[in-house]
C-alpha cells in the first residue's frame, strides 16, 4: 500500500481527546457515534501516541515528522514557523492543493508553514505563546493567576465551542464547494474540543448525568501517592485542589465527556458534507488528536505526563484502499506525518523516524517497534521521556526514578515494575533503545538552555512572567475568515 493514491485527504485533528473516550475504543458510556462509524469503515490504531503531551510542540512535531528535541521547539512559547520543512511544504512542491481550517497552534498565519490558505487559523497568543511557562526551575517558575480549567465549569457556551461551530461551518462550506474533478487535494481541519475550558453545550452535557459518572481512578481519598516528578508537575497549577467542591469536579468530568460528544457531532457534520458533495468515495479521512487528557486520574488534570490518559491519542484512517479493522502496532503522530507524504508520493529531504501508516496497517502487529515521546514544558522541572515497545512502557524522568508498566497485564498502569527483578533485563533493553534515540541528559540540558535564552530575550523573568495566555489560547475573533 505504498505510492500515490488518487484520492483526496481530509485530516481532522481535535485537541486533548483521550484515546479511550470513544465507543469504538471500548469506552463504557462515552457517545461518539460518528467517530465509531468512521472506525468501523477503516483502520483504528489502538496504541497511538503523541510525540509530546502538550499542544505546541506536538503540532510542530506532527507538521515536520521530527522529534521535539530535533526541532528544539520545547514548549508552548516555541511555536512552529515553517523554518523546518514539513508535509505541507512537500505537498505544495508536488502541486497538491493544501489548505487548513481552524486550530494550528503555530506562530503566525503569515509564516510559510505549508498551506496555500489558512481559514480562521488559531495560533499562539500574540505570536509568542506562554513565555511564563518556559520558566521551569522550581524556585522561579510562575503560577498563573487564574484556574487552568476555567473560572466556570458546566453547561453552556464558551469561545471554544463557538469557534468549533465556525470551524465546522467553514469546513462544510469548503467541501460543499468542491467538485469531484478538482482533486486530489488535502484539507486539514483543526477542532479544539474537548480542550478546556470545560464548558459544554447543554444537549451534550445532559448526556452524562452527574450521578451516573464513575469514581475517578486513583482519585481523592484513594491514598494514591503520585510519582515525585508528576507531583511537582501538578503542583504548579494545582488543578485538583482548585475545585470548589466534589460536585464541581463531577461537572468537569461531565463537561469533558460532553465536549467529546460535541466534537463527534461536528465531525459528523463534516463527514455528512463530504458525503453530500459526492466526495466520500474519492476521499481518505484521518481522525486524531494532538494529545489526551488526564481527567482527574491520579489527581492529574490536563496533560504533560506519559500515562495513557494523556499520552495516547485516538487515530483512525478510513478510505477506499484502507483495510478495515484494528492495528495494535505502536505508532505516533510522526507516522501520520509520513502517511500524508506517502499518500501523495511527496518527498522531504530530511531524516525522519516515522513510517507510513499504510505500510504499518498492512503488516502483522510489530512488537519490536518502539515509539517515543518527550516533555519539557510547563510544570516539568526536568525533562520526561517515554518509550513504548511491545506491551512495555518505560517512563524516564531525568534525575528521578523511572516507571515501567506492562500494558497487556496492567492497562490502567497501576503497578510500577521498574524495581521488579523479573523485569530488570527488559528494563535495560528499553533503556538501550532509548539511548539509540537520544541522550536524555543532553536533551534535558539543551531544553533548559534554550528556554533560559528565550526568557532572557524577553528581558528576564519579571518580563517573561507576564507574557502569554494564562490557560487556554484565545481563539480568533468572531468573523475572522482567513489569513
């Protein structure tokens, strides 16, 4: 399944969608009928991961097919500018029309990031992003003045739900205006749900009554003690302790699940427009997200760690020449980047670690394949690294003890095996694999040095502490239709 395909490519990327939060992924109550139908007619990758569990670096890595440490775009104050060529540039060089609608989280719409046109693009605040969060030392890091999840949690409308409605309408209009003889083209659609603020339209919020929600895994009162690196990460924003009461925590969960269903509804509208335009038979569709969401597991909210809730992403590929089923080979968004190139037989003259999902899906599960993720952003006093190979997941925290999980025996990651003598040999093998990807110590030093230089370029800590959104990036102003 390699070589050019005479089909269009529609890429749908949400934000902060937990891989498990889909009916097709086996979730017991989340309602995602449109994504489930897409999975039923395509290939769902059951073990897909982000290259970095936070928005801006993950999206830069996806755009280029490069690891974050190669790009040296470490956090939400170091957005993609197009300096490193990516799949969009390769498609342009191939003569393939390539456009975006919605969230990108790059620096600026004027940057040459590989799109012929950007419609209502959402990029980092002020073109600089969260500079305050690049201050990572424990003694100097900055606490934002407002609650990360938003001051109000519950049913209603937010600037993000309004933005997603605009993005969906623009995508529907774009597809409606296409005719079958205009392809092949590539359209990237960036939706922000289910990213916080956790405010959800009433009809979707009502799908998840508070009394029906289960107890959160290793939540308050469980006696769980978080890993020291994770505790320091979470202490900066202190989200778990910022709830007004236990009911507000439940409202947060209901709103998140409701936003998953709101997202699904918008995906359904876009796919219906594709069908009504007569393009379903000539279009391959990808659905994924940039990272997941902890949603209270282990007392964590947001992302920024390597547990399945935050680091795993949904990934569905459906099209005329895509086999149906599930693929258990570990993959990442870097493989999706390669898939876009493969789809159009496009070329990039760079060394990249990914592999096309078309080829991976055509082969048996590969338990020898390693997938890598890393984190050097808000809350991380030192770098964190993840290696998934077969059923084992190694989480290495620079300067801290590691964690090791056997996801086949322990999918909820309840038992750390890193000190189990029976796993010593396999742990050593994972560390050898990790060393082939990078020197974690050298990468950690480089990240700190680059972030210190960034902070200095803005005038030092006091000036940098005021730069960037305190939480969710503001969407474009209503009525902003293009770049």
